């Protein structure tokens, strides 16, 4: 790969570029770092390599919410965690592809409906019609599951606006 080649935009970057995503630039980096750490813990747990003693108190409740969900969701099947995918136009990293579903973990108390657009972009990347599900982990050991139909045509519309706006 040419090291000077422009990287493909990520699903979340595209959503923000068209004005539909939240601007996280003014948010305390603690929250971003907490989410990153929790996602890494989930990834390591699913790979069977997480040291449970390494879970920091600042995201322990979020991880416990994941464990409560996983106790119900787990079964047999291939686990693809932090799966990076790309097509000719854009890229994205899926938190979990498992049991025919695309899962995205959100370490937040509030629901962001823009996740449906994110899911549509991921569904297009996966390309097999998998449903998109958000598992919200509010930090108190609980979880909330939200299933989205996320029609791919929704993503196609966002992509068209992105191309128009960026003159792609």
C-alpha cells in the first residue's frame, strides 16, 4: 500500500461529516478512554485472554453489564470481535459479529438514535443481511438491547450526501 495514499473514511467519520453524529471534540477524554478500555476488555474476554483482575473500577459496571448480556447471548458459533472491514469506498470496525448479528457496544446511559445509521453502514460492509443490535452498557451492571432494521438504503443516502459534500 502506498503510504501516501489517502485512507478510506470510517463509518463514524462519514456520519459526523454529514452533520448527523455527535461532536465529541469538547467531551472529556476520560469518557472516550473509558469506552476504549471497556471495548478492549470485552475483546480480550471473548478471546479468553482477559485477566478479570485488570478491570478498572471506572468501567467495571459497564463490563458487568456486558457479562450480564453475554450470559444470555452466548451459545455456539464463530466469534468475530473488533472485526475491521472495508469496501472500495469506506471502512469500519464492528464490535462483534456473532450468531448472525452485528453487535455494537455503547458505554453510555443515553440512547443515540444515530446508531441506526451506523448499523446501516456496517450492514453494507458485512453484506449478508445481518441485523444490527446496540447493547447499551450504562455502567450499573445492567444492559439495554436495541434492535435495528437499519435498511442499507439509509446508509446509501448518507453516503450520497457525504460524496456530494466532500466532492468525492
